[in-house]
């Protein structure tokens, strides 16, 4: 049973989805008020935009495998004219035990991780990071309605990826091992903000912006069906499963970012209600 933390500030009702997060999980914040006023929300000192949702204001905060465990401050500020009230609280982040995963790439894929074409790899990486860190546009959806394909998990979020006795990185998404050519469906509504082919590491891929800083990523496609600027609804086909980029075989790598922070897609996909 998910435990809710209920806080009250004057006419303000603040609801946090939990008071403790594992690395990679998402915190949902919901604010309601019976009186007019300006509400501001801060996490670790940084301001975050609140979005209208079901007659309340909501925001999302992401943690990653790189988030240091410990107490993270939260501040809610409520302003009515010249009057200002401040509520300070916090959420705890606790460690997650991530798996060690050894991968073996075929010779044809070695260039995806070796030092060759480094300038191009850096350029492509920066293009993706720029999109993920960009402010969200229109708000479309907070929660998914479906998995993008069958739930056949072959790689989990945060896995330590090793090859030839050295650690490459922590896995930033969820791997779903389905057959090549399987349609990849949009879990919920959003806008295509990046659709590209033949990136060295990502292969052919699509990134959706759902609003509120929430963006989902779909890598290693054999073919995509959408272009930049397309609006998609839940169940629309984004492309088809392949093994382009860093892939040992056909699968979908799905990533999820909240305000540029890579979070666990499975946590989001399996959540029916945020509160």
C-alpha cells in the first residue's frame, strides 16, 4: 500500500506520492487550494513548473542511479497579495542494488563502443541531451495507458553494463526482448521531438515529449513511422523493433526522462495512479 504524506499550509493541500524513493523512482507532487493565490514549488533549491491536472496543480521529480541517497529538501510557497507562507519538507532517497550485466557485442558492433568515430558520437550524444534537457511544451499526459510492446524484460534500469572486464555505464532504460519487426506503440499521448536514423549508439530512434518535463525514448528500431513534430495518441505506432545501434540482438530499449533525469521506465509503466 502506497503511503501518502498529507501536508497543510493555510488553504493549501499538498500531497506527495511518497516520503521515500529508491534511486530511479519518480516523486509525484499534487497541490490544491480553496483560495486564489500563486503557488511555487522548489526541489533541492531549484524551481519546478506546476501543471493543471484534475483541478489541482501537479509536478514530477525524477531520481536516477546517480542520485546520492539522503534527504532532499522540498519547499512550497503560497502567495496571496503581499502575504507569503512557506512550507519546508523533504523526501528521502535510498540506494537501489543494481545488477551487473555482461554484454558481448559481435565484431560488426564494436565500433559503437570503441574510440572510433568519437567526434560523431559526441555530436550525436549532445543532440540527444539537448532535446532531453529542453523545457517541455504542451502538456499531453502524466501516466501511460499501455506498454510499448510485450513485457518481455531482458534488461532492467540501472544495470551495470560490462564488457571485456570493464564497466561501460549504467543502463539508463528498460530492454524488452521482442521479435524484429514488432510494432512499437506510444504508451500515451505526446509530441515527437526527435526522430532520427543511423545514430551510432541509438540506431534509429524516436523521442516523445509528454509535457511536464516527461520524455520517453525508443531506441534500436529497424524502421520508424513518425517524424519531428508529429502528435501521437496512446496506441499509435512509432516504429518497429530492430537491432540498430548498440544492440546484441533485436529488442526495444525504452528510456524515460523527467526534467533531463533518466528514471526507471518500469516504475512509470506499472503505475496506474500517481497518488
